[in-house]
């Protein structure tokens, strides 16, 4: 069996033991239909298949490419495009071939696009505090009436409290979720339907209104999520090699840069060093303490902690699976793109 450290770096590695432990924790709190795993976090039909075997048959998607890939691999029984689209015509072939697709809408334009694409089931997307997509609460009744006049079935509402995902204090996060869900509850009283879709990894156990939680990052975690009080651990790391060290042991360079990880949430972290700056194919490492020296040698393999899991995975064609330092295959990241 091949050792993890024998592979060419940089690459993404998944600790299988931690991955499955995270999954079991989520199953204990959000089993079955109470979780709609968000595919944007991992963009892999293989991982979606693992989730299906664990009792999760409905999936949440951010791109049409994700829906197309899931449906092509027999995972199209309950798909939600939780993102407004004006290209719903691409979904017609999925519907014609038996995929069950729901689309989030927040305007007459997106309702028209859904209708033209052969979509019949929609959720009214409501702004619950994150200044992104979602209609104003005052628009819900008008949009609902418009959707029904155009022959669409409103299955319920969607509202993402993304502005609260990283609120550090749990009580503040809980208070914010309650306030955000009051808006969604009022919207749901207008639309009706069985679905109230909301939430994410940061609020998975705090959102008491949602009938389904849209979480995906919990499988892997990252440095930003790990800063708050969640029961999940980081299973994903960027494996890199030390390729250069200054003679005074005050600075080292590894072969993973911004082409290997996203930095919108900050720089990667690692034990026994601090990332000074990142360039395309390199990251420069300083000692943890200013007057100390690095313990690295050229050729050492290091594990960088991921700052933002979703876009980092999207940069890689596969995830290398390992356990106790040995490779146990890989998972293709086959749902990248749009």
C-alpha cells in the first residue's frame, strides 16, 4: 500500500477516519430528509454516493453542472438548485429524463426562466439578512401569485442565514438565527408548502424552523469554521513539500500556493510555523516565534490547514483518501465548472 508522503505534491488529502466521524455526528442530529447536503462543498458524485448510502437522498446544488452530474450518476431523485438562474433551459433535458428538480426563484424573471426550462416545482427564495439573493418579504405574496398563474407549484420557501455562519458566540448566533427565521416563517405562512430550506454547517443544530438544512462543509471543515464551537473536525489538508530553506532557518518555502487553495478567508495554517505570504506556486513560512528557528528540512512533507473548504476543493481534480498515513484511493472532483 502506498504511503501518503510518497505522492507528488501539492494535493488535497482527506483523513477518512475524521471524515466518517463528522458524518456520523451529523447523522445523529440531522438524519434523513432533515439534511439536504450541499454539493457545492465537495463537487463529487462519489461523495454524494456516500451520503446517499448514509440516508441522504436529496441534494442541494449551486450550479447546473452539479445537477447534471448527479442526475447522470443516478442521484437525481430530489435535487434543489439553491441559486437563481436564467439558464434553466439546460434543466429541461434532466426533467425529461426523470430527474426531480426544484429551483429557487426570487423574481418574475427567474420564475419565467424556470417555466421555460420545464421546471414545475419552485421555492420562493427570501432575503433573511444576507445581502445576496432572495426577495424582500413584501414581495413574497406577489411572486407566489405570479408563479401559480404560470403553472408552477410552490413547494415552500428558502432563506439562507449565511451572515450568521461564523458568529463566534453561540448565543449570539442562536439569537440571530431566530430573528432570521421569523422572516422566513412569515414568508412560509404566505406561500404554504412542505419545505422550509435554510441553514448551513454553522447553524445546523440551531435552526429549529427549517425542515431541511443545507450543509456540506461539515464533512471537511476549515480554519474559519473550526474557530467556532462546532462538533466537527478538520479532515482536509493541503499536502505540500518544503522545497527551500534559508541558511539561518528563519524562512522556508513550500510548493503549494494560491493555485492550490483559496485565500478569501485568510492564509492556510500549519503546526510549527506561520504562513508569511502566498504566491502562485509557493508559500513562505516563518517560525512561530520571531526569535526561534524552523525545524523543517528540504524535502519534508507538511500538511496545511485549509482556510476555505469549498473553493479550495474546486481547484483540484481529486481528493486523496488516507488512513494512518496510507493511501486508500481517491475521490474525483467531477462536478467542477458551471
